[in-house]
């Protein structure tokens, strides 16, 4: 059976410019596959039944228990502990790459961030946003409430990639600024020196942050499918380019990529960082599922 | 290097195509704005050096492919130094084997036809400006046309008229003539081509000395020519030849019966169960015989005839056999004599009967005349004293006998020497009156010049004492024609005679090919020796011809012995009338006839006028055109008729060729190039003069490059 999320492929959603709409479509599309309504049972956690006393809200009566026992019981819920999440969105030049027919990595990351923000705010979590390239561009502290969503969406909407990648220095800069421990959701291609990056992430971990690292890559970057002579212009450094016959370098490139990935995976595993590789032609729902799994594991 | 399709060399420009394609592709790149530059940079830095090398290698191979293809299609020719000097002219001497074995052949065409065609093609194929000479090898070298020149067309025209000759191929002589000829020619690039069937008789080991002599001459030339041996055709295996004619008489008088024994031999591999052999006398068939002649077999056929008239006659034995006609018949010119004039020079005359030195000899030489019998003696003697001897007395004599002559004057000696050199016979019996000093110092030769006396007289052997032991002539098998009569005991035994005194003769230390010892004494000393001198022959007997030194004259064999010795010495016909083809035919006339014309009629009936030329004391008619075998008739200005017979050498009848290994060996020892067909020669010559076409190796190189490009590409791809 067709799933709503199937139709929410990144290429389709790219046509919709309103991020909030996109976020909602993504989240609702995602949950519609799991539950009939996204508003049941997720905002609060069931705690116990208690005897009805006057003044209790009628709608909180447990009619099933009444049916069985002929007594009025009220369902009591524990208010769920607020999650403090910070979205770290990489806006370096390399994120501007877009394969044929796909959104750029930055667009993909932005939409994914919007969907995550929407979802988290819906769950009354507090969400912050940091955009950065070689330096922190914008820092929106964590807040909850639907009203905060607007601020986040505006920021995401205005985010434009540019500048060099300097994940390590940016993260080092951010460590003291995000003092309350929480969940850090990093959306980046992670291009750069792996060792420095892992060291910086380790600092977050030292500050007892949970890290969910979405490594967003384009399919082209994984397969290097170019054939004829190609001039590769750097998206980050002006006037840097390589004019090569790609076929002759494909093997070496893929080899380098494999090593890079291997180092990154090893580093993340070492520091118990959840690394989620994402490709821009992959449905956003996969990312949400990963997030929710992570969310649930926090109890 | 030159190119047969030089215009296609333009295709070399295609070598630039891979470079252009490379540059074109490089200019038509797409631009990708790329993020993961660090991954590309690492790959680039790691592989760039190797990739550059690979690119360069592939580019070179790809550039080479169209270049080699263009070269291949332009048909390059590797040229030698001659071409580089801009000179492919050649001085070419063609030695054409026109011996009569060349008239045979295994195929439809005779070998000679193939040889003629080959010679024509070789001349046609020579570079412009070449000069040529064609020498015919049969019966000794002879130029096809006298003046060497640049007119190849004329030579080809003459070649077309040429038929196989009839003489034996004279390889050594012909090569020497070619060496002399090529030395006179114009071009620096020189070549001698021998076109031959490699018949064994002409090219066998026994001819090696002549060949090596000629090769020495060739290599000693300032510009030694290249030597090529072109083997033409295959020899025919079927040949019957009348090999020889043997006569029962050394000299023939009128009315005397002549037994002619013809030897017929089958050189081929086919049997002749009924071979007819005809005997013709003076052109008329006299008798015929039918014989069976198996392959490789030899048989003799006997015919008898007699001539009524003196003068020149001829006979012919003809076998009706194979197509190689030249040796199917053998003819001979037979001079028939009324008499043989013999001059006896008596050095010890005596008035008493049988006491003079030549008395016994005179009786022995003309017994019928002495006996007043009706039968005629063939030998007519005239006896003179030593003092009477002179040029006049020698004229018209065929044999002179010096019997116990003390010594001769220088004039007499000179006349006698001329007489012998012109073919006269001289028989010497030294005796008690002979001056040993004169004989040894003058007669035997002065100052190293050979004299008339065959051997010096050393000393007297034996003893005049009655009781002293006598020497005898050793009885043995006599190989010499003058003595072979005595191999039959019915004709008497030479050993019967007892020799009291004799001259010991000094035999030369080195063997002399002109000297023959006919018989020896029991003492070991020579009894009778013969020496050739000029065209004549001299015989020396160690003892006297009278009865003073032994009982030789009273023995029954004395008469036939003296008859045989004199007729043998008289049998030399000079100038010779039975010759090999190619030799000069000559006849002597009195000097007064000089300037008049003798007519030679050749076997095909053509008449040739020959002017008599004065030579010494006489006039000579010489005809050099005896190129075909058969009868030549000369009618002299004095009305005389002389028959000459030119015959092919029977050695040529054996058509057996050298084996391929033997041919290789001969070519190797001569430093020559052996080629077995005209095509092979032309290919070699083409390669030598115009260079060698190399499109085939280039084509292989092209295929190798194509394959190499594929392999390199795959290999490089696999390494990436």
C-alpha cells in the first residue's frame, strides 16, 4: 500500500518553498503511516488511574474502565520531560552541491532541519538552531512552543550556503555556548579534516551532549559518475579547480572516499556519536525515523 | 628510403589526430561546482605522475598508429647505397651457357629458350644508362656482339635469333673473359650473371681449378663485380650419343680397308630395344646396324669401308634416337693417302748392302718396293745424307728419320724445328756416330729452351762384347697406339730382340706431360720415348736402327714396328680436320696463293668466302665460324677440297646436373649468389638496386600497435 511518505520524496518537496508546509507534510506524512493521529499519546506519558473527583475534566474519564467496572476513573499522565535539542546546520560552500534533479545538500539539510524542528516543537521539546560555515552565522537558543517555530523557519528559509568548511573550529566555539546538555543534531556533509572534527565532537560529548550526526551527501559524491573531461570548481575556495578526465580518477576518488568514511565512522563510534549517512535522494522520513528511535531511547 | 606511393605520405599528418582529439576533448569539458575537492585533490596528487606517463605512452601509441598506417600505404622501399648515390646503372656481363645440353629440357621449352628469355628479362630490367655484354660460353667464350655498349635493344634482338650452341661450356675461360670484359665497362656498379643449367661436366670438381683462377682475376679487379649464378630449367634425362669413332688404321691409303668402330652410349633412363645406327661415307649411306641399347648402356658397332681415291673423305655414324640431335651423329674427316713421303737422313752411309745406317729401315718401310712386288707401298722413302738435309728436302715430307746423325747445322736444325712444329713427325735413332755433346747441348735444347731431342743422352749402356749380357725390350701391355699392335702375340714380341748397346736417357726430375715413355729396356732404361712439340711429335729410340747395336732389325717385329712408328708420326694431320665446334678451321696453301679466296661451305649449305693470308712460309685459310656440328667443306683456290668435321664434346652428352647441394657449394666457393629462378634473381636484383619494400613489416608493426594500444588501455584501466 502506498504510503504518504512515499510521495514526500525530496525532489517533490523541493517545489514547495514554504518550509513550514514542508515540515508539516513531512511530519504528518511520516506519522500517518505509524498512527491514525499524530496528536495521541505522544505529548504525555500514561502514569496511573485515579478515582474521579468532582471538578475533573469529563474528557479525561476512562470510559473503558467505566464500561468494565461501572466506576469513574480518571487517567493521569506524567508530563514528559522536555527535550532540549539544537540543530546545527552546515552552510559551508560544499553543501551547495546538487546532483541532477536533486535538491542541494543544503536544501535537503534545511528541509530536514525544518521537519525535525516542527516535529520536536510539536512534542513540546525545546529546539535551538545554529547555522554556520567557517564560523557561526546564527545562533538561536533553545525554546519550545509553536511560536518558536516561526523564528526557526524564517532563519532556515533565509539560510544560504557559502564560505569554507571549518567544522572543528565552529564546534569548539559552540561548546561553551550550549551549556545545558541536550541533543545536538548536526546536519553536515562532514567534509574536512576528520580527526579535528571528531576531536571537536568529542568536546560536545564531554559536555554530556547527545549527538545525532546526519551526514548528508549527494549520490554523485558517492559514485563519482562523471565521464568526459570535467572542470571541478571548488564551491568553497574561489579559483580552486581541477580539470581532469574523471574516469581515470574514479577508483582513486572512491578509495579516498571510503577511507574518509571509514575514519569518520570509527571516530563516531569511539565517542558514541550516532552517525546517520543520508543521501539527498533519500526520503526525509528515514531521517525522522532515525531521530525518533534516538528520542525514544532517551526514555 | 623511397616511397612508391609518396602522395600517401600526407597521411602522416594523421599522427596529429590523437593530439587534436585530446586537445579538443580537453577544451570541451563540462564544469561542475564541486564540494568534495579534498577527495579529488588527494586522488590527483597520488596518481597524476603515473597517469601522465600512461597518457603519454597511450598518446604516442595512438599517434604512431595512423603514422605507421600512412607509411605502410605509401609503400616505403629501403634502398642501398647505390640508390642513395642516385645511381642504379650497372655494367652487366651476361654469361650465357649455350652448350648443347641446354637444347634439352624437361618441360615444353628447351632450357636454352628459358635461358634466352631470362637473359632478355635481365637486360630489360637493368637500370637506364646501364651497359651490357653477352658472352656465349659454348666452345669457349665468344661475345654475342663484338662491341660492348648501351644498346640493350640490339642485344635483345640478337638474343632472339640465338640458338643453343654445340660446344662444351667453358666456365673458367668464360669467367676470365667476363673479368676482362667487365674491367673495360663503364659503370661502377658491376655484375656478372651466369645463366646455366649446371651440367656436371662443365661445373664438376675437375673444373674447379679453372673456376678459382677466374675468381682470383675477378676479385683482383679494382671494382670487383657481383657474381650471380642463375640456374635455368631442368635437364632432360633422355640422350643417346655416338660417343667416339675408333679407326683400325692410323693412316689410310687408297684401297686399304678401314674398320670404323663406333661407340654408342645411352646416357638416359629409357631403353632403346631397336636402335638403328647408320654408316655414311662421303655423304652416302653405306650400311646400317640395329642394336639394343638399355639405359646407361654402351655398345660398339663396327663398320668397314675403303676409299678408291686419295684425298679428303669423310664418314658419319648416325644413331636414330632422341631429340637432342647434336650428339646423335659423329662424323670424321678421313684423309686418304696415295703415299706417305718419309725422309731418311743417313748419318752413317755405306756402300755395302745392309751396312748403311738406314738400309734395314728402308726395307722395313717399303718392303714391297724392295721386293719388287706388285703391291704398292704406302710409305715412300727417300734417303739423304746429313749434309743434303735442308728446308727443301723437308718440304712435302710427313716424317723425317735421323739415323745415327752426328750433328746438324743450325740452319738444318731450324728447318727441322719448323717442320716438327707444323705437324711433322721426327724419329731419332742415335748411334755410334752421334755427338753426345751436340745432342745434349744443342739438340736437346739451349739455355732452357726445349729442343727437339726428347731426352738427353747420358752415356752408353751395355757392352759390345759378344759375351756381355744383353738388354731386352720389356714385354708389357702397351697403351700407346704405335705399339698397341704388339699386345697381340701374333704380331711378334718386342722382347725377342737383344740390345747390346744403348744410350741411357736422362729422364726429367719433374714429370713432363708432353713426354711419354713407350717402352723400356730390361735394364730399366727407356727404350722408346715420345715428346710432343708444337703440332708435331718426336720419337727417340735409345738404340740404333741397324744391326750394329743389337739384333733388332733382323727380328720379325722390326718391320711392323717401324711401319707403326712412321705411320703414327705421319698420322698427325695439321691443321686438324676433326675439331670441336667453335674451333678455327684452317688449311695451308703455298705462299703464292695468299690473297686468293677459299670457300667454306657449312653444314647448312651456306658458303663463306675466306681470303688466304700469308703466315710464315705459306698461305693460310682460316674459318672461325664453325659454330654448329657437322661437315664443313673447303674448296681451295687451287681446286683442292678438304673436309672438316666439327663435333660437339661428348662430355656434354651426359646431361646429369649438379645436385642442389653441389650447386650451393660451387656458388659458395666462388663467392657467388645462387638463384634458382629468374623471379628470384629479379627479386634480389630489385632489392639490391631499388631496395626492399617494407610494407609487410610495417603492417605487422601496425597490428602490434593496435593490439598494444588495446592491451595498454585495458591494463591502465585495470590499474586505476
